[in-house]
C-alpha cells in the first residue's frame, strides 16, 4: 500500500482553518480499520454478502460488455481554495463542468442531492435557457433530504430557478422505485427507510455524461476536492439519462413548480429549514 504523506488542507477559520494535517500513521490506521470491517461478514446483510461473493462469476459477462471509448478524468487539487478569494475561487472540476455545460445545444439533465447555485452558476444556467437549452434537474425534497442547511440554500432560490425555466423534480422519501430495492433485502421489507438521492451526474445532449462527486453547490464549486469522469458515449449517456428520468417520474418525485413539495415534510423540519434559510451561510453550503 502506498504511503500518504502529510496533507495541508485549505486555509481559513472554522471549517477553513489553517495548517490542518493528516499524518501517515493516522491514514494507515484508517485503512486497517476499513479493511477489517470489510472482511468481517457479520457487518453485511446476507444479500449483500451473497452479491459480493458472486462478483468473480460475473466477470466474464462484464468483460463481454466492455466498450472502448473516450473518458476524461477530472479532479481538483487538495486545498484548491487559497483563501485569496475568500470562499470563492473555483477549481479544475468547476472549469471542466462549466465548459461541458457551455457546450450543450439541446438538453442538460442533472441529478444532484443538493441544489444551491452560486451567482456564476445562475448566470450560466440563465444563458443556457436563453439559448433554448432544456434543463431538467432531479434533487432531494425537504421530506427526503438529510441536510437542512443545504436545502435552505435551495429554498431561497427555488422560485427563481423555476421562473428561469428550469424543470426541477424533488425526490419522494417513499418513491415507487423503492419496492425494487426492498424486495432484495428482508430487513428493508420489515421497516422501510427514508429514501434520498445521493448521485451526482450530468448528461449533455444525450451524448456525454459526467459521473463523480461534484454536487451542484458552492462547496463543490469552490471548497471541496472533487473527482469524476466525463464519458463520451451516447449509449452510456442514454442509460444514465433513463435512470434519472425514472427518478423524476410522478411516482418517484414531486414537481417543484406545481406540487408544493414542502407540505409533505413535518412542521418541525419545515421550521428548521426556514430558520437556516435566514442564515448567511450560502458559501459554505
């Protein structure tokens, strides 16, 4: 296993404090703990263990389905925010995805658990709509989200995004597609969990697809070290687009423009989201 040296994280205060380091022995200890957890069968449901054990037998089929094509790997450098631009500054992932967005001619389809646009992102999406590009976004609802702070940023922008012409669908906490997952796991059939989105994908013109760690929010744009791949393949792009569109179906998501999705969350959750929407925390969301 390659050793990882001391890493200097982003400068600043609080979440951005200076001179935070991770020592070799700490990193190696984490790897050991993860390895021990992954090798202990008791930590996984029987269905999960069976799926893992079946992987070697599935390799021939996977190999037969491999497709060779162009894939661009994009990533940020650790500590991409130098602090000279405050909490702004962007990064290599932001530049690459902005260029991909700018290349759209007909359609952009996005799935992101968090939807909080910076001023620069708002300007870019506004320009897309002015060019006649259709933009559809799948994100979490207040009822499904586990991050009220991030949702509060979206709450402040939702009306503007809809007015701009963006088509936004908010994921249900109990979507119809959950039945497919629950049938595979007995524990889930006994007690259904709250379902939520965590995928970060973007499909442009059904020809190019991004899959990675980048959320559509200021943290991914300016602070977090993100990574992903841009796949130039119409079949892969179409498959991801179909998966997103499934999540956007009426049985799986609410229409942000017509369904008043917030009403389906508890009063307490609505109150907490409203509270956070008044806090000046947008750059950290």
